[in-house]
């Protein structure tokens, strides 16, 4: 089996599906989705999110995989190869930058998850909701600790890429994904039996239609869908470039989307019933601390909760790691394919650059918050990075990918790529309409609507 840097193929379709869903399932599902549902008004956010996944993200997932497999190159190389001499390579360049930008704040949150393995195992986070919330606040206020933890996450990610990702990712995700699903199911059952679970489920499942047209909610749902599915920045394009011509791209894309969406929905079934079982819980006010404040409270009610808590944060860290690997792989693959660097040089330099960029996000929650706070915006650097990349850069990347495949490179080329070696492309007419019309129009309208309403 070849390693990723040698332009090999995944060992099998299952290997690809596991690696790609490893990229997709991460902090975005377990931390980001419930947080966004909380801030976006509950069930109405879930409905808009699902519409974005099916109508916009699934067609773009197919488009990215097709581009990668046809070009067998990183995002910049792929756009330049398919439209030589044009400026389309800039879309790939945006993806490479987004990979580094997202990883810079993602590694900070993944670092918190690492620390919580220790804190839950040793029973340091116990007590009532206030005590657990204060613990989280004090912990994130320790900037140097967050910097150190982010460094740990980034060096581990870099080490995996140095050693050849493919066999590592495939082997690790094959073990981790079933374990993660099993643990999430157990926690969901436990959460459903807590007092207050009914209120949590009602919040999660009963839509308040008054927020259906709220531009902030729609934009957040679209950004979250792109982020959760690792779309709009060439990660799926890069992973698709290692996919064998014999495999059906459509089946693979459907699997990744279905797995990712179920994991996000499942996380909501844990967080909201747990949250509502705590007196005075306000899902919209919890912000990024939701998972770090609510889950430890749930664990403290379980027999063997310390063990459960530690196991949960180990799996959350692992889910994050399979995502950081794909985030780092995009700029690394670019340096290898286009600049002809060795894998070693690419990994060392890109990891160092991302670490420097991670420092303000790590410090922004603590004593140096004042320095990294943007005047007048009132959000810390980490939140600002999340908004810029998730809510704008990824949808813009997705929009340009849809326009490129639908109108520039053209859909018949894409269909031809899917059908090479006899694989079928069910609903290809529907896909063509979605990629040519629905995706570009819907994404443009949402972006313009958001900007105007700002
Ligand atoms: N999809 C990951 C998550 O939900 O946590 C985050 C992510 C990974 C985004 C890789 C983009 C990407 F290229």
C-alpha cells in the first residue's frame, strides 16, 4: 500500500470512506454542531442544516472528489491542470490557506480536549454547573497552557503525516470510528433518561419557525455544513486524488455524508437532554464551552463517570486528530505537488507556520484577550477565525468549485470521470441541475443576504 505522499491509492473503498469520514467527523460534529444549534434557535437550525447538506453539500462533495480523482493533484495543481493559464488556481490557493487557517484554531480546541482527558480521569471537573463552568473559564484563561496543548496536537499531526498517513489513518479510523459511534449511542441513551431530557428533546426537535428566515441562522447552518463535511477548501479534493479509478465516487460520497450527519445529530441527542437536566441551562448562552461544561456534568452523574468522561475525551481527541491530519495534508500536499518540496520539509515548515498562527487563538481566551480582541466586534480571536473561515471562506470555496465544475470544466467531463471503468452515476441529471444552478444561486444568495443584513 502506497503512502499518501507517493500519490498512491487508498487500499479499498472502505479505506477511503473511513479516512474521509475521519476527516469529516470531528470537533465540528460533537462540539460545533450542538453549539450552533444552541445559538441558532434549536430545531429550526437543524432543519436548515439538513437542507444545506442534501441540496448543496452532497453535490459539492461529489464535485470535489471528481476534480481530485481526475487531476490526481493538490487543489492548486488540480485547478491549474484542468484550466491551464487561467486564474482558477486561486480557488485551490484559497483552500490551501483555509487548511492552515482552520487548523490554527482547531488545534487549540483539540488541545482543550486533550487536557480534559486528564481532568475527567482525575476527577478534577466535578461539582455543580457553576463549578464546572468556572473550571472551564479558569482553564482557558491559562494562555500558555493552551499554546502548549495546541503545539502537542500539531506536532502529533505532523508526526503522523511524516510517517506516511495512509496506512496510519486507515488503520486508526477503522478502530476508532466504531468505538466513537458505540460510545455516542450509550451516552445518548443515558442522556435520554435524565430528568429534563424531555425539555431538551423538545428544544432540539420542535422547530421555532420564526427564525427560519434569520440570515444569521441560515449563514451559520451553511457554514457549519461545509465545515462539518470538510468541504470548500480542497480537503475532499485532496483525499479524492488518492482514490482508485475503479471505485464509485457517488457511493463513497453518500457514505461520508450519511456518517457525518448521523454523528452530528447523535451529538445533539446527548448534549441537549444533558443540558436541560441542569437547572438554569441556557443553550444559546453556552457558546464554545457547551461541550466542556455540559458533558462533564453528565459524566458526574454516571456510575464510573470518570472513566466514561476520560474515554469520551480520548475519542473526541482522536476524532479531532483524524480531522487535523486532513487539514494539514492540504497545504502539505500543495508544497509537495506544486513546489516540489520533500514531504519532510513540507510537514516541518507548514506545521511551524500553523503553530505561529495558532498562538493568538490560544491566548485570546485568557489574560491576553484584550490584545487579540478585534475593536468593536466583541468576539475573541478564536471565534473570529471560526466565523471568517467557516461562514465565509468555505462557502465561497464551495461556490467557486460548483461554478468551475458546472460551467467551466463542465458537467459532462465530471460525469465521464465518475463513470470511468463502468461505475454508475445515479441521478446524474439531478446532480447537474444542483451543481449548475441550485448550489451557485443558493450559496450566493445566502452570502449576499448575510452581508447585507450585517
Ligand atoms: N470536518 C471537520 C470537523 O467537523 O471537525 C473539520 C474540518 C476538517 C474542516 C478538514 C475542513 C477540513 F478540510
